[in-house]
């Protein structure tokens, strides 16, 4: 099932029963479990042509319809890639649909990029799928907060130079560690290992996965 909108009139929508997609050689099928919906998604629709947001997830047919992207969580339900196993849960960019077929590229222990031909010209920041089991900041009870707020962290770095990104990362480090210290003071005994990995020092904080993602996408 896909939710599609008219590209020139976002108030006009339809549901399309597209069925479960077939998985080809080297592809992976993701089940879309949840995604966030904010005013930012409306921006994707309004600027869909100018910034090519409509090109991420082509619709089932033409006629001026499109699928608005959203950040969320999905799970691998079928895989024709030996390095991407079923049941892996990922965070990333999804259509407002029940399923998404991706072509994993640059696979590592933290996740993969979708190397599908139509997505290669897009900003790689939107093509990465992060494994939740490799994400130090992931909390299954806080998926809603993560998919709502995490995009704001990494999109704030788009269009900024390396120096600006480093300043931003330092600010995130400070903010995270302050939150960690406050939580430790109020947390019950035995539950005070929430985010910062103290054995590696304060620099290895809960947003280390965000920093890694930014460095993979933009460079150190």
C-alpha cells in the first residue's frame, strides 16, 4: 500500500494497493514499520521538483502523482544480499508506503547506502540506512522521538562547511553530556549507564552514531 499525493496539489491524495514488491538479484526488501510526519515533509512536497525530492521514490504510475519521503524505521524481510541479513532493523529515509526495495551499496557493520540508479544523483545523506543494532543512541522505546528529532540534527549540517559542521558536532557533544550528567543524578542506582560510554571517555557519547553518519556523508 502506498500513499500518493498530487504533486501540484498536496491536499489531493490516494492510496494505491501495490502489493508486496518482488526482490531482484542484489536487492533487499524493507518493511516500513513507522515514519514521522511533520511540516518538514510538506517542504519535501512543495520543493519536490526544485530539489528532486519526488525522485527518491517514484510513484506506481504517472499522472502527476508522487510519494513524499519521510524518516522512520523499517525491517529487512527479504534479502538477496549475503551481507544484509533478514530481521535487521534500520533507520533511514522511506516513502509513505508499506514496503521499499533497495539495492544496498557500501555495506558495513553500521548499515548501507541505497545504490539504486535513480537515487545515485541524490544527496547521500538521504540514502543511508543505519542498523539499529549498531547505533549507540538507539532505544526501542524512543523510536518516535528519534525519527521525529534526529533528522533535524543531521539536516542542520547540510550546506555548511567542514568548520561549521565541527562546531555543530562540538555543540551536540556538550549538549548530550550535560543531559547525560543530569540523568545520572536523577536515575535510580543500577540504571546509570544511559548514554555516554564512560569507559571510552566523555567523547564517546550517545550521538556517536550521528557523528559517524555525518563523517561518512560529508567527510571528517
